[in-house]
């Protein structure tokens, strides 16, 4: 029987915004993404539209070796594996495809970020923080419900989700290890 997993990827980059959040909230991780595969080839979140401009954010597909992540010599983070049903996995795929297909509609939730730092609830249908987006996917799929406003879910909140921490450390090393495993698997199946 095939097993299905979603992967929550928590990181802390060396950007000014990440440093401010880390300083104010004392959170170990300041960014969250969701991946549909263990190799982290399909990571999705809300973040900068352009690498050098922190003021325009949107839904985006992420890669450990591109964008803001590219400028981190080491990328502290954690990967949490969540076992899900086939229906939950397919629902997550469907929701992510919806966001991807309508990416022009969705923006980064800057007001929600300020309200999160101040511990105030704020709701918007078309604006998301990175952790707010990951939580939205998990909640809509029936995986978890923290019973708080979406914008109050921080990356660190996702660290406590019911799942298995399969890696903690430099995510650049994890990505290299996964790419090597995948390459070896493909070579052995030839």
C-alpha cells in the first residue's frame, strides 16, 4: 500500500526581516514552506517576488538553491514529515495548484505580519504569510487545527505539529543528500 506524506520545511535565512522576527519573537525558525516530496523539489510558500526586493511578496515555488536561500552559506532548518491519507495529499495538491494558477490574486500579508508580531488577529482572503499559507493548506486538508487566527500561526508554531522531524540542521546538506539518494535510486532502476 502506497504511503503519502507532506513535508513542512522551516528555515531561518540571513535577511533583515528574518533577523527582526528572530530578535522580537525569539523563534528558532522564521520561514515556512510546504513540500509535496522529500527531495524538496516542490516547495511552496509566500515570500519575496524578487530576491533583492523584500517589499513585494507573493505565492511562489521555492528552491533551496535559488532566491534568498541561494545567498545563505548555511541554511538552518528542519523538515517535518506528516503522514497523510491519499485524499489529504490530493487535496493539498489541488489547493497548491489553485494558488499557483491564481498567483496574480495572492499577495504577501504585510499587515498580518505586523499584527502577528503584536499578537493581533487579522484576516484576509487573498493575503498570506508563509506560515499562514502552510497552516491554511494543513487545516483545509483536515490535518491540523490550532484554533487561532491564521496570521497568528508562526513558523515556530508548525514545529509542534504532529509529525516526524526527519532532519534538523543545514538544509543545503539535506537537499544534497536527497538529490544523491534520488540519483542512486534512478541509476539502480535502469
